[in-house]
């Protein structure tokens, strides 16, 4: 017997041995349904984890190269301090460009909180300057000192306090996604173990007869491993297909970078769910194998 043939027998069991397992019964539906349901949930957990990472990366990239200077000064000094800040920014190494936000842009920034008809001209709003840094970057501490001397009402916001929570949130959500997938795998193993135990208990008399005619426990265990691994793989394949179809029908990411509208797979990310059915098969293999040998030690 070749090495490949021996490996096939060890992993999948002999074809005739699968006749020991009843082809019908509630264990068939339980194994297939639980595997399909867990695979379906695993697809969405994976999509949620990947979408969270993409959204955090997009927000972090948008904030990484920009900063804001906010000038709050009396009306008589606003123009002078704005011009002083612009002159200072123009001579600061590491700053590629600086521009003053218009009233319309400030209105757009306030619209999500106060509505589209914000009377910007009637409100004592600070003057906002948007900064874009170059590849080398600038020294924020030195810039703050220079601004405090030239324009006392100017405050530099380099978006550091916004980036750090995003990175922490993304890391925690990715961790939650991994934990969810691990819990799904454990739940799948538990359901398959229950199904295998029920099938073994229902066939206790058949197992005794097989032992009388010389069948070893390894031969009997392979029968259950082969059948339940195949059922789990088939169920996980169906659940993964349904999950990917559901993800495909979700709306794409909008221009505002909405979270729920960006839930999905992009490009090569569609290959990740294809790992779920083989993983379910591996989980079913080891769960059934452990349950089979444990039950066979009890059957006398």
C-alpha cells in the first residue's frame, strides 16, 4: 500500500467502514445544520473584523497627514492673528500647504450637529486653518511654541487624540472577531460531539457485534470520523456560500465612510471565507475522533 493510500485510510477511513454509521436520523440533520449555521455566522464575524480594520485604516490615513490650527481671538484681532499664523506656517519646515477654511466649509462641518442652515456669519466661530504636511513631517511641539508667540489665540490640533482611539478600537474589534470565530469553532465541535455520541450510543449493539467478528476500535472510529467529517464539511460549505451571498447583497461603502455600508469583502478578501469549510472539517475530524474513542471505551 502506498503512502498516500495509507494516509487516506488513516484520515478518511475505509469506505466500507462508513456503513456502520446510520445514513439517516436526527444526527444527520443536526450535524449539517449546526455546521451550516456556524459557518454562516463565521462569515459575518470575519467580514465585520475586516471591515472594521479597513474603516479604521481609512480614517487614520485621512488624519495622519493633516492638522488644524484653530484661532480664537477678539474680532479686532482675528484678521491679524490669522495672517500671522499663515505667514508662520508658510515658513515652517515639513508643512506642504496651509489654507483657511471658508464659511461654507465650516457650515458643512457643523451641519451634522446643527443642521444645514447654520448661521455661520452670526456665530462667534473661530477661524480654522487646514494644514497638510509633507512626507518628512513637522515638529508639532516647536510649531505650538511659535504659534503661541506669533498668534496667541492659535491652537494646533494634530489629530493625535483622534487617531489613537481609532487604532485601539480597531485592535479590540479585530480581537473580538477572532474570539467570535474561536467560539464558533468550539460550538461546532460541541454540537458534532453530541451528534457523534448519539450515533455511537444508538449503534451500541452493532459495535458489540463488530467487535465479536474481530473489528478493532480504530476501524469503528474511522467510520464515524469519515461520516461526520463529511457532513460537517458539507454543512459548512452551504453555510459559507449563503453567508458570502448575503455579504454580496449588502450595500457598498458610501462616500462618508459609513461603517455598516462598508461591511463586506474586497478583492482578495473574498478568499478568506473559503477557509471556513476546511476548518470546519478539521474541527469535526478531531471532535468526532475524540468522542468516538471515548464512547468506545465505555461500550463493553
